[in-house]
């Protein structure tokens, strides 16, 4: 039973605390939030004790690992503290929205080489990982196209957008990580463009809510991503991998799989699962499993800080491409 | 260019006259209807001349073949006349609703062995014939189950029902013929039951509008048919063949194949084609083609009078089974 | 935390013991099997202690409820013992294969009215229960047809078949219970027929491995079931409810939902989940949940002994119908 | 009966000659090819007489309209001749691969304003035109994304590629025209990239066989095209229109619609129709219908020379973008 402290008690902290509490091989020792009342709300539900500072959490000998799900700007500080205390870390993505601060994270982890895993949860979705395995095993021959559709039900509050790092670093970064992971290579060139078609307030910030990205891989394979912050039929999440021997696609998910026939339409299914908490519920559990397995087996977790740096470099190149109207080579 | 006379100018006469007129290898010589004004409506549209009697039509040397699409009770008389005149015949199903009169048709055709084809049009539907070929070629191994769903959009006028011969002889007979044709054998035993759930006037006639039929084949294979005279989503026509090596299903058909996603439903298609005229449009053309091909090639057409007798015998056994509440062996 | 003793440590006992152990509101107190070594295999994995007699298990004050998953012939004895001891019971279906002994169970439960639930697990499958709710809420108007397809991957050992009570009582009984539960009524008449197409040894016992059943409901609605003990593409489980306002179907389930396109086929999915342990995994968990919820809320569980008697009566009527070749009225 | 002369007797000339011959409102008067033996092959099959020069064809008073399906480089010459002779023209796309020569075509048509239609056949495909009508009628609200997938079974002979004008002008131009037609606007900016992944000989010419294109519309809507010259599962042709109120997709087409279930895969369909002749068979017939309807109704055909110029300008901008690695504004 690994004793775990969850840093942060927001939406993601709640997911992590709940999954730790339900896991037969883990125990929720504490939830850390400077706003201790917020931490207590989770410990009341899931066990463990609320603490107000990282120092207090890390000083507890029962804490054998830390999950960081605090605001992005605090990641570096908490990674530094936990790594210095020798605690294995599972950190929500992104490491940071700034490439220099991201590099600082990598340096910290080089200095204090604790097991570290970055929360690219979608890799742990059963459907997506099945597609990745199929592609990597050569089932479709030489990969030619990799297409990712990711359309959210509704835009987040404008306050969230303001500190999100821009649409590519906030949202496309998930698709980028999946594409690099599935393709087994990272783009030599990206082009991205976008519009503000959903919420004019987002446009007023200079950001976009509708985006398309093209990436060219060293092998010649091309990748496409389309993102939108509005989707009336739910959280549309599709991957399509096309190669010299065929194509594999992931299916969308719904609360139920009933097929309905009426005078108005036939062969119809329900709208998609609402958003990432519902769609990727299984992936968050599998992500925790991978973290615990890696600790048990004494091997590095499969989603690393370097992967986080790569995805951020590409997302920043997308943003630069959008602003400059030309293809950009990411800085790896 | 085969010269053809179409007997009858109702709904089916219109289909046949139109298909003959459009066919590069056929010519509409005449349309026969004792009500000559009705015949003229078709000849005005499709060419040829209206005639009021079978004698007049058959005396015309340009008439090389006859298509009979008159009311069922007149089939025997017209088959007799056309066969005596040595004209090849394509006759709408059924031969007759009475087994004795059906046998009389067979005798007539034995006496005057003209090429004869019965209008089991569904066999000529491209999807259904593809399924039949796949099953007959052994693609699913030993046939185990054969399921036919046939649900009409709305009940016919009660006047039609009154002379229809009952639901099994009117509607199920199509499914019965397909099942025998696909299975390559005819049932040793049938059980059928039904309800009146759509139109109480149908029930008042002692007939039904909702039926299920089970057939047991000599091989042990079992067949199921469900029929209903009401269906809000169109003309539901599905076949499923299940065997020791797998399953093959036919797909339904729609006016367009667009896939629609809204806030209410996803992956939705349009309602099905409305009824048999729309759904089996291609099959009526292919049926005419088979008739003309058989004449050209000097071989018997593939859907024979005997097939019609077999299907009727089974349909009548279904009716008897429903009335007696027990399995019945058809009289072949 | 309800303390639970699981009677039986075979395939179903393993499922129940595992689900009890994993449930946050339940605790596995003991596993009972006269062959105590077999019980110990489960307690070693899931906790609790192995016991060799029902008396010992029931005498334990920590045991607050009993799950009976022993061979069918022992159900009556263990129900009697547990009911006399005042313990709530979740019993695997069927109560018994004999209608008189089933009635004896009902009498026992009348005498000792402990909370009792029968393990009709499929009712608790999320897809099937969603379809039932939709039908019962009137979504498709008046129910007209209810079709159940249930085809197993491979026949069981002949030793199992020998004591199974025949194919209808062993397998069709699940479809029968679902049909009555979804339709909200029980048939006035059933007809069933079958063949031996899979395993000649089954036929040598006078049993069948391929069956079709028709049921007529008081409302006039008709139900169809097809069962087969061989299916190369997995455990085919489909329900189709057709009514005056439309149709609802459940979808089959696979280990992954990837869609594959190759030079040989397109839009293809993986074979279905192998058999009931895989397909109905969620339903077994939900069934336990319903049992615990009913105990907590002080209400009777939703699947009762009477439902079990009804389903058995219908299954026996199917067997009688098959043997007599006529429609049979079940004895309720 | 419009008398028609078909210029050219290659693959497309054969399609046009056959469709004219089969059309009840048209008559094939002549087929023109300087290689008169090639023309004769078609007139032997479809009627009319072979002629060796455009002058001879145009001098024939029975020729009321001309269909030009000769090599692209000859289009300008034949348009000029036919327009000067006052004959309505249906011309295969593209007008020309060179923008200046395309403008020369437009000038010719301004000087001799005969009815002129450009052969953007895909607009006349029943599925695609149904999608266009649905989008234009506002069914999905404000258009946000328009995605076009077009993947050919195999690369053409290298001799064809050499004079094709590059992959964008040869293939993407179809997707470009559809996108502008469906969106009702033309891009302000395009970005395109590509690889040579199929045939190294294509790469040796400086051309590509694998391409992705992004277009930004004045409304902010974004369009994506992916093209590949190799596809093992047939001619993949999909359109997806996503908007503020939902999404509409077109379905692919197969020779049969059977659904197959085996031990290896379930719910599988056949590979797609092989290539454009098979997939767009109906569209070529509908295209001819539109041309004849426009002549009969005295209105301009719906696909104009200007549309051809627009699509070419965009395709050339794609090529320029690929070479320069930046977004390009097309020259309209």
C-alpha cells in the first residue's frame, strides 16, 4: 500500500484523491492545499488528513509518493520540493507553460532523480493505447496520416483562458503528445492556424477557440489536429491512423450504447460523453496504475518529463506558426 | 428488342411498363386493361397502344412476351390465354391464393410449356442476392439460423386486406420464398402466430397485422420471420444468416446515407426508404433483366411457378398453424 | 460494511467472492464449500475464512447475508438453512430445475420472510437496463416485438449438459426473464423448437443446442428468442424492442472498440467478448450493488423468487412445446 | 433529344459517350478524335459517327452541344472552336493547368457567351449534394470545420503524373472545389505540405503523393484536406462538416452493403469502391443531366468556368505554400 499525498484539491485533485482511495495498492495519506478547508473537503470524503504546506506533507514518513495537481504555475516549486525530499512524483501536465521553466524542471529532476511521471492521461485510455499498440506493431504498415479530432463541449471561463498559455498549449498539447507517442517520432515542422468562432472574449485576449494543426514527421508521415471549444454533441475524441496496409480508428464513447430508430432518424446513438472527466475516467485510473506499477517494478514511468517538454515545444511552435503564418521547426 | 404487352395498369403495371420502356432490349407494345382508359394512361407515358382484351393483345404479332400484373384472381385466366398463344410469361406473385387453382396454373404450363417466370422480385435485389450467393457458396459454413424482418410503413386499405388471402399469403410469402431460396431447402414444419395490434378493422376480418413465423428445415436449420403492418421509421427489410463459420446481414436502405450528429443524437441516419416501390426499385429492373436474359439465352427463368406453389403452400401452413396453435407440415 | 458468506467456490462463487471483496460496502466473511480446500483458494485471494458446512457459516454472527452459488440441486437446502437463520439471501438462478421444488423454495421464503434476491444478472447490465427503462417509459410507444439473440461461443462439457435441465431451462431462461421484465407481462402461450446442430452428444441425450422460441403476450406483443451453443465470433447478445413509435436495440460488446480497414474488409470491429463472464462483468457487480442497496434501504430486491418461478414455468413450457409440436400455456 | 458531339475517346470520353447514349433526352451524334480509329471504338458501341477534326464535328448541324474530354492542354483550343461555333460546352476539369491560359478561356467565353459547364462531377454525387444542401440550409448552424478525405487506390502511371500539374492541381482541386461550394466562400489563405511516401519516381519529379492542406475562410471557418495516392481498402471519399449546431458526414460506398461477422472480425463491410469511375458513376450521369437541364431551361449550368479558375488558383497557392513553407493568399 503506497502512501500518497495529493497536492491540490481542485477538479483534478478530486479525481486523483478518489482514485488513490479506491485503489487496492494505494492509500491517501494527505491532501495538501494552502487553503486547508478545500483540502479537508477531499479528506472528509476519501480519507487521509488535510495539510496546508508542501513541507508538512513531505515531512510525513507515511507519504511515499506525491501527486501534483495544483495550478500549473506552482508545478516547478512543488516538483523541486518533492524531488529534494526524494519522493516519486506524478505531476499533472503541463510541467509549465514556459520552456525555460520547463527546462528548470528537467534540471531539478536530473539533480534529484526520483521516479517522475507526467500526467498525459490519454495515453492510458484503453482505446487509445490499443490503437497505439496496433500502429507500433506495424498492423497498418508504414504510417502515412495520423488525424486527431478533439472538440470540447463548451469554452472554459475566460479567467481560465487568460492563464491557459493559449489554445495550443492548453488543448492541442494532448493531441500532440498522442501523435508523437503513436508515431514514435516528433515533427520536424508544424503549421497551425485558428479562428475565434465561439467566444469573442477569447478573441479579445488574442487567443483562438477553433484551430487546425499540421505536422510533418521525419518519416514523411503527416499529422492533423482539429480543436474547437464548442461541440453540441459532447466531447468528440477521435483518432485515425492511416498507413500503407490499412486504417485504424478509435470510436467515440457515450453513456449508453443503445441504438434508436424513430420516425425522425434511424441507427442513432446518444450524444457523446460530456467532457474529459467522463470520457477519460478509465484513463485516470490506468494512469495511477502505471505510476504505481512503475514504482513497484523499479522502472521509470512511461510518460516522462521529457515528453512533456517535447509536447510543449511543439505547442509553442504551433502558436508561433499561427502568429507568423508559416511552418515552424520546434526547438527540441 | 423484345416486344412486350403488360397486362394490368395498376401500381405494379406502372412499374413494369416503365421498366420495359426504359430497357434497351425491350419495347412496350401494348398495355392491356378492360378499362382501356387506365391502360391509355400508361401508354401515353411509356409508348405502345392500349388494348381492352387479352385476345387483342395476344393476337398482335409484335407481342413476343407478356407481363401479367393484374389482380391475383385473374392470373389463372391470363396465364392460360398467354400460354395457349405460346407467349413467354412474367407473372406477378402469387400465382393464385388457392392451392388448387395454383396447381391448375402448373398444369396449364405443363400443357403449354412457354418460358414462365414468377415475380419474386426480392431475389433480384442486389443486396439480397449477394447474401444468397455468399450463403450458398458456404461462406458462413453450415447454415444455422435465417432471420427475416419485414415491417411495412402502414397497413393497406381494408378493401385490399379483405382479398389479400391473409397476412401470411400476402406478405410473409416474400420472406418464405427468400428463406427457401437462400437455405436451398424447404421447411418440414412451420409454426406461426399473430396479433392484431395496428388496425382493429383487420382483426374484425379475422386477419392479423403482426406476425411471427418459425420454420424448421430438413437440415435442422431454423428460420424466423417477423412481419408488422406499421413501422414509423420506414420499410424495415433485414436478412440475417448465421452459420457455423459466421454471420452475414443485409443493410437497410435510405434516400441518403448522410450521418448526422446533433445535441440530441449522434451517428444518426435518415428514416428508411418508404415502402417496396422505393426499396425494391432496383430489384424490379433486375427481375425484368432476368426474364429477358432467360428468353435470349433460351433457358428457364430462375424464379419458377413451382417456387410460387411452394411458397404458397408454406404460407397456407402458417395460416393453419396460427389457427390451430400447433406446428404444421406444409403440403408440397 | 455488510458481512457476507459466499456458498460455493466454483466459477460463479469466484465472481461473487471477488466482487464482495472489492465492494466498499461489503466484507467477505467466509466462503463455504464442503470441499474446504476449494473454499480456501478463494479466501486466500479475497480474504475471509473457509468453512465446510452451511451451519458453521450461518452460526457466525459476522455473517449478515448469504450468497448461494452452489450447484442448482443444493439451492433449496441452503435457502432453507439461511432463511431459517434469518439471513438475507442472494441466490444464483435458477432456484431449482423442478417446478415442485421451486414452489417449495417459495414456501420456505414465505415461512421465513428474509430479503431474497434471485441472480438474474442480465437485468443489471447497464445496456439492458437502459433499454428496459426506455421501453417501460413508453419511448417506443406500444411494444410490438421483443427479440433476443443469445449465442454462446461453444457448448459446455457434456457432463454439464446432462444435469442442465435442457437448453430452455439452462439458457433460454435468461432471455425469458428479460423479455417478461422488459415487456412488463408474461406470455399466455409459447412455442419452441430446436435442433442438434453443434454437438451430436447433446442430441444423444435428447437435448438440443440450437433453438427458437416464440411467445405471445396478453397485450398481443410477440417475442422471439434464438439460442445457439456455437458462435465463432464470440458471445452474441442482442435485444431489439420494436413498438408503435420506433425501435431500440442494444449493442454487442468487444474487448476494444477499434475500427479496422484493410484490403480485405472495412469498418470492422473485433470479435465479441468471449462469454458471459466477460460480457456481463459489470452486471454481476451491479447485481451485488442492488442486493446491498435493498438491504440498506429495507426494501425487497428487484429480482424475486417469483420471477424465478415464472421464468422456469415458461422454460418448461418451451420444452413441452418442443416435444409436442404445439403452442403451450405456461403454468403460473 | 439534344444532339451531342463528344470530343475525346479516352477513359472520360467513354463515360460521357455512354451516358449520352443512355440518356432519353440526348443523342450521340459524333465522337471526335484526331485518331479516328479510337473514336470509332466508341461510336461502334454507342452510336453516332467518328470524326477526326473539331471543324468537322462542329460543322454538323445535328450537333447541338459539345462535351470536351480531351487532354487538358487541348481544352483552350477546343473551347475556342466550339464557342465560336455557338455550341454549348460541357468541359472536363480543369480548364487548363496554367492560370493565364485559364483566363484566356474565360475571355473566349466572354466573347462567345455560349452556355458553359465545367465538369466538377463530385458536386453532382447524390450524397455530396445532399450534404451541401444540408449545410447551406443551416442545418449545422455556423460552419466551423470542413474536412475532406480523398485517398486513391494506387498512383497513376508516371507519364500521367509528369503532365498532371502537380498533386494539388490534379487531385486536391476536387476537394477544393467541393469545400468552396459547400462553404459558400473561398479561402483567404491556404497552407499545404506533402511527402513522397508511395512512389519514389513521383518524388524524383519534385512532386508528392501524400498531402495535407489547410484553408482559412473569410468567416473564420477552417478546412482540411488529406490526399494520398495509395489506399489498400479502395477509394476513400469522406466529407465531414462540423458547425455550431452539429455535424454531418458522408458515408463511403461499396459494391455491396453486406455486414460480415467471422471469427476474425465483426460488423465488417467490403472494401470501398475501387476508384472514381466506380465511386462517382452516378455523379457523371447527374452532371450530364444538369448540363441538359440548364440548356433546356435556358439558364447557366451550376458549375462554371469561374469556379474552375477559383479552384485552380487555390491549388496553385497550395503548391506555392508547399514549396515556400508558409501560408499563401490565392490570387483570385
